[in-house]
C-alpha cells in the first residue's frame, strides 16, 4: 500500500487527494475469464488519487520490473512490480 500511495503522491506534485477504501467481498461464482480466482472471502483495497494520470503507453508498462517514469535517483521501478507480485502470489 505504501508503494502505491507514494506513486500517488508523486502524481500530485501540486497537491491533491488520496482516498483509501477497504471492503470485504465474498466470491461465490468466479468469472469464467479468471481461472485462478477461487470462491471465498477477499479483502478489497482501493487507492484512488486526483493525480495527473497516465498515458496508455505508460499504463501498459507500470507493473514491469525496473520501469519508472521518475527522474534519475527518484525511483527504482520496483514499487508497482512488487505490489503486482505480492497480490498475485497470495492468490494461490
């Protein structure tokens, strides 16, 4: 969550709003498009900011390890790839 919040902060250099919401969802019938999602109770975490957003070319790469849009010395490009790996590893 910290990695995502830091990215949100950086996307709002002149200030803005970061909203964090949590909820619980019960999956009883997983969608046929997701063969890894199993029935059960899941925690939902939503982070939303009023930042500048991303162009589609950047959005397509945000979870790649070492991809960063930050200037030299400000980012490793590991934050969102770590978030992605953590979320997907907990699905098994």
